[in-house]
C-alpha cells in the first residue's frame, strides 16, 4: 500500500510531504510514513537538509481524532518527533493552512519553522477535552514563554503566523511555501547553522513569575467551570517549569493526557466536534443541490433580534437593508447596534475604525421598495401570526423571484406563514438565538414545501456568518423551544412540591449550565411567557397540570431583571439573583391553596426531572423526524441553550448515564405523576429493549 507521506528531492533538499486529505491528520500510516521518509532522507547522501510540509490545503491539523479511544498503534507521535529532533541534517517545517495540535507539535520537532503569512498555528486540544499530548505543553513554553503558552493551550485559539513569529514560534515568514522553505534550508546548510532542538534547553521557561499558574487556575475555574482539560493543561505547563528534566516534564504531560483521554468529558467534547460537522449534512437533499448566492440581505424589524441578526452579516462584509414601520424605531435600533459595536471595539475585539465600516454596511429604510433586490429577507417582527402573514404577503409582492423569504419566529407554524405567499418553496425558518450576534446556533426550520435550494442556502448561510446551523422540522417550538417547555414545567412543579427557585438554579448551574431556569426567565423577562400562557390557557387540556406560580409573580409586577425583581430580587445595578423572602412566602401560600403538601426535594431529583424531561421530549422529536439525528439535538442545546459542552448535549448525556437507567427514572416519574409528558418516548423504550443508546440511532 502506498504511503501517505512522500519524499521529493529539490536539489540538495529532501522535501517530506504529507498527503492525507482533507487535513493531513496524523493517522498511524502518516506517523509511519513520517518516520520512514526521514530515515530515507538521512540515509541519502545527496540530501543535505530536510523540509517537512503538508500537501493540499494545509500543514498537519493534528492527531487523527477518529483514532482516539482505540488502542494506539506504533509508532507513537512522541517517537516520531524525537527522530526528527535527532536528525543530523537540518529539518525545516514549512507551514501553510493550519498547524494544529499534533501538527504544531510535529513542527516543534523541526530545528526551524517557516510559515506563509496567511497560516495559523495553535494547540486546540483543550476544545476536545484534551491537552497537547506530544510535547506541546513542554516545547511551546520553551519557545514562546509560559504566558503565551498558557494563553494558547488553555484557550485552544489559533494564532496567525505573523503573531506566531513575534512570539518565537515561527522563525521566518515566506511568500512561497516550498521554494521559500527550500531556500531557507539551503541557507542553513550553506552556513552550517546550528540544529536548534527545543527540548535540549530551558529556553524561556525561567522568565515566568511562578504565581502565574495559580492566577490561570483561578481564571480557568471561573471561565470553564467543572471542566477538567484546561486545569490539566495548566498543570502540564507548570510541569515544564518545575520538572528537573525535559523527559520528566514529558512524562507528567503523558499522565495528565491519559487522565483526560479516559474522561467522559473528552468523549463528550469530541462528540460535539464531529457533531458540528455532521449537522451540516442533510441526508434527503438531492446530491449536488446548490445554495443560492447571498450578496444582499434584507431584515424586517430592527428590535432585539433584527438588529443582532443584521450584525452577523455586516461582520462578514455583506450589506443589509433593515425595514421598520417608523423612523423612530430605526433610530433606536441603529443606536443599539452602534453601541454594541463600540463596546466590542473598546474591549479590543476589533479596531475602532471597524465600527464605521460595519455600520456603513447597514442601511435603514421604511420602504419595502428598497429591499426588492435582496437575495434573502429575514423577518423579525413581533411574534404574531397575523402580522407575520401580512408581512409575507407583502414580501411575496415585492421581492425578486427566487429570493429566500425567511422568518425568525421562535415557535410559529412555518407552513401557515408560507401560505401567505404564492412561493412557499422559497419560505423557511431561520431561528437565531438571543443575543443573535453572539449565540452560535442557527436553527433553520424547513416547511413542508421549502425547496432543497432554499434549505441549502440557509445551511450555507449559517457557515458564512460563523454559526453552527441545524435543520429542524416544523412543529410548535421546533427542536429547542419545544424541549425547553417540559424542562421549565418540571422546574416550576419542583418548586410547588418543596424546592426553592435557588435550589433548582444551583443544581442546574453546578451541572454546568450558565444559569438555571429561573434566573434565565428573569433575564429574558417573565411577561413574555406570561402572555403566551394566558393565550394557551384558553384551550388548556382538562386534567393537565398547570402551575400558576409564575403568573402570580408577573401579576405582582415582577417581570424579571428589568423590573428589579422576578423569581429573584436584583439590587440596583447588580445582575446577581438574590433569593427573596417574599417569593418564599408566596410559594408556601400557593402550595397550601393548591392543596400541595410540600416535602424535601433532593438535588438528584431536581437534576433528573429537569434533564430527563429534555431527553424524553428530545426522543419524541426524533421519533417524529423533527430532528434528523440525536446529535442535532445535542448541538442545538449546546450552542443555543448553553447546555454544558463537556457533557455533550442531553442525548449524549443520557447515553453516558445509561439509557436503561434514564428510562427507569422516566417510568418512575410517569407512574408517580400520571403526567402525559412523562410517558416514555417509544424510541427510548425500543432502543433500551435492543440494548442500544441514542448513539446507535438510525432511521
Ligand atoms: N482528525 C480527524 N478528522 C479530522 C480532523 C482530525 N484532527 N480535523 C478535521 N477532520 C475532518 C473533519 O471531521 C471533516 O470531516 P468530514 O468532511 O467527514 O465532515 C474534515 O476533516 C474537514 O474538516 P472541517 O470541515 O473542519 O474543515 P475546515 O477547513 O473548516 O477546518 C480545521 C479545518 C481548522 C483543521 C478543522 O478541521 C479543525 O479544527 N480540526 C481539528 C484540529 C484539532 O483539534 N487538532 C488537534 C487534534 S488532537 C491532537 O492533535 C492530540 C495531540 O496533541 C497528541
Ligand atoms: P422586538 O419587539 O425587540 O422587535 C420587533 C421589532 O419589529 C420592533 O422594533 C418593531 O418596531 C418591529 N416591527 C413590528 N411590526 C413591524 C412591521 N410591520 N414592519 C417592520 N417592523 C415592524 O422583538 P424581538 O425580541 O426582536 O423578536 C422578534 C422575533 O424574533 C419574534 O418572532 C420572536 O419570537 C423571535 N425571537 C425572539 C428571541 C428573543 O430572545 N427575543 C429569540 C429568538 C426569536
């Protein structure tokens, strides 16, 4: 079998090229090829120096993630790296695309590194629940210093080549990759330059203040609560400084790496890595379906969502025209967008002059005539079916043929909205999450008649604006909000039965969510849900449990943070939720009136009832085909609802607990509550009967 690594001769320089598309991951065959080609280059007397490069679109983007969790097959990466370091002939790594993880670690084995200006380097292992396990935590602080190493390794973020050069990671920027690297190697040979082996000395290790490790530990504990990987990353860099030799430091890195490899967090984060890519694949779209070009965007409504959505496009250079009924609403909306941009610039996210550039891509108007030539229009007006249908009828009249007509509705029937037009094939839901310029999820919702091109267009659009796009089917609340409903109901029932709102929020926060359901309600505003519930109550099914506790709170004028009080109390200028004795009293009174005998509710029950409510509804959503795969639900929850990434989303989490155990608890909750909502999803029963989990789900 041919090797994915080849050796070419460019005069007296041997060029070792990795050819393992798409990203030149370090599979077993690549590791073997790297070792073999180096041995050949060393044995060849005509070769005086070596260049190591990647063929295709990138240098090496890291270990082959698909091999994780399987037995390691020799040679391991550390021994390949050692062989390159020990090469008697100078080795130059030539970087283009991305040198990531094991890829950058391999580049550190070279005696010198050159890179094209547009390339990036990074150690992103932390994002997969890991740490750089092939010497990255030992070599990076030696070349770039402890602080830069801690920043790069604990964030996993990529660094552009020019910055990497300043940090000492790259020795020279070249214009033309292979010719530039070959010329660099020829020069080394001609000058008899020293073979710089990073691991041979302490480099910049001793420049750091020893207190830095505790500072980073505290920072990371706050930023990545309950996440193991960044803590182990810090411990590994600390070992580089404190170990008596490079070998000892490397040994500690291996131990810390092995610990992470065994952790369920690693499995969860890798599930999310592949999930992000999986959700882009829509199995029933005809092969070769082309997305429409999006060069101009229109948005209807410049409120909370319309403004945020517009920013996504302006950020990537796409012009947007925003329609409102009145100039005053436009002025208000544009003022908020400008403020947002200015704040980002002040925080150093981009230079100040970017504010004007981005604002310059946004055009306000009160006339629909100004949007007729947009490639896509996204409606983001109030959540009212009548209004939305009126707007879609107007869009049908004014928009050019083939334009995508999208709605940002968070719950409403896409087909009913589409029925207001004569072109339902062009209509689709594009559900953004608040704040729309920040949250990574885009939940696209296909209507019955949405065409493949329309679907492909909004899926591609997600990628273009840096979102993770999931495709959902049309039902009340789609994937995300439909699941949220039973989750919130359980939280309120638990309060009626004996828990306090702060107990629920603490358990959910400790599980890893950014906040619990009650703090979330207070943040979003309780009046919104109240209005929806008052509407729903008119047709509430007889016998279905309803908690009016939340309504009573709104009726007290407590609408959440914006009124200084909701489920919790907020002091002036402080967003920290504080438990309120008034609410405690209200709960007691409410329970007594409802004839509920309050009891002690355990943390375990809180967690199970909230999370398994999500899982059971998620399974029903899968059964109905509203979600394509379990991972679509996991991605929706991680990127739209801040479900802790290191737990892999609700469906992955259920598999981790054991779907049979989850089913037993769901059955128990069904039995004691008699609630329809707890009726176990047939899909869960079927999977458990076959000894399977969501990971085995197929259609
Ligand atoms: N291993 C296996 N497959 C990988 C991979 C890897 N390291 N990196 C990417 N792929 C796959 C993707 O799953 C995708 O497969 P698909 O086409 O079947 O869906 C394909 O390669 C293309 O990837 P992207 O769609 O992500 O391509 P982009 O061009 O958008 O991005 C990239 C390229 C920036 C390299 C991005 O893929 C990426 O960030 N990859 C992961 C890099 C990484 O985490 N490296 C560290 C690995 S861990 C490690 O090295 C441990 C070591 O310290 C011992
Ligand atoms: P908002 O009240 O902040 O903004 C709505 C805007 O639409 C207002 O500026 C209003 O002036 C404008 N508007 C009303 N009628 C109009 C018309 N005929 N023509 C042009 N503009 C008109 O509301 P928000 O929060 O931005 O919600 C908009 C949509 O997004 C709703 O469908 C909502 O369900 C959905 N959504 C809201 C989320 C949120 O967290 N706020 C999250 C996801 C979706």
